[in-house]
């Protein structure tokens, strides 16, 4: 009897270990499958363009191990920095204020729609929800007419061009900042509203009994409790705005105000062919800011989602 019990126990232990091995193998396989495109891009970006056609894209260049092959080269990265330099600067000028404004205004709007009772609150909330479902393509023509024919923003920027660090084409970036702020406001408002619904009403009621104004309640109570959700909204908006191409093509079109996604379209492409190492280096360089944001603020993103 004891022998049979021991055999059953060993069999159960073996089955449990086998399941763990299979689970680990599946996880490793999924990780490898996910990382293969990134590894391919990195390996391609450090290959000499002249040697690319005769190399295998998944493998690193041979030159560190086999001297004088001429395969290893940082020329693609230098070309990517030169080709995307102005676009990266324009994207930073665009993304930072647009992200902060959309998050801050979304927090204020959610505060007004959640903790304060006023007539018409439900109707305004429905408009915010409806704003999420408006596709980008539906507003391209009105958006172009608005910024180029209705609002004289270009003329207003002409006197400002004499100021330091201000260029005449910056009006396009300002228009794009306002556009992304307005289009990101509905989703930011809904995220903050869901967060504020979980907060206790007793704190706000106690502050109102003490005579605190609406601005004081928001600044002293609501804003400090919104830090985790600000991390979520900022990461989401940063990624969306940084990767946007459609609004940039519509408002900026091309020229000195082009952002990094626009410069990425044509880099490494010519009549003689496509420079794949340069394009891979440019793609990795353009994706680096969003990667850094997730690396440095990913823990706050997780806390904000779980809050």
C-alpha cells in the first residue's frame, strides 16, 4: 500500500514538474518570437549598407570575430541622427506641451463631471464619450480649413519670428499641439473620471463644510490623489502623439516643421534602392523616446491602472 502511495506521489510530482517545464518553454518561445523583430532590426542597423545584401539579417556582423570583413558599421546610425535630428526636436516641442495640456485639462474636466453637481452634467459627459468615437479621417478636411483659412495663426506668428528660438514655421506645431490636446481630451477625461469615481466623497464634503473653494479642493485634495492616473494618461498620450502621422501630414504637410514620423517616411529611400540598415536605425531611433518613457515610468503606469 505504501509502495503504491509513493508511486502515485512521484507520478503527481513528475506531472507537476512537466507542466512547469512546458509553461516555461511556452513563455520563452513567446518571448523569443516577440523579440526576433527587434533583434533583427538591431542587427540590420549595424551592418554596412554595402554588405547588407550578402548578410543574414538575424545574425550579427562578422567583423568583431572575423577582422577586415567590413560588415560592421555605425554609418546607418549616423545617417539616422542626421536625417531625423530636426524631426526629433520638433516632436519633442509638440509632444511635451500637448501631453501635459491634455492630461491637466482632462483631469479638470473629470473633476467637474464627477465631484460637482450641476445641470447639464450628463449631456456634457455624453459629448465627451462621443468624442472618442470620431475617427481621425472624418475631421481632416475641416481641420485643414480651420487652421489655414479660419484661424489666422500663421499671420500672428510673423512678428514672433524675431524672438529667440522662435521660427516662422512654429505656428504649425502650435496648431498641432492644440489639435492633439483637443482630440486627446475625451479619453483623458474618461480615464480621470473613472479614477475619481473610486475616491471617497467624504473628503470633498468635509472640505466644502470648511469653506474650501472648488479650486482649493481640486488643488489640495484631488490633484495629489491623481498622480497615478496622471502617469497613465501621460504615457498613453505621449505614445499616441509621438507616433501620430495623419494629423502631422494634414497640418504640417512637409517642410521645416516636419516631425519625426514624417521624416521617417522617406529616409533611406532613393531611386537607386532602399538603404535598409539606415531605415532600421532610423526606426529604432524614432522608437527610443517611447521606450524610455515606459522604462522610467512603467511602474507608475501599473500603479495607475490598478488604482
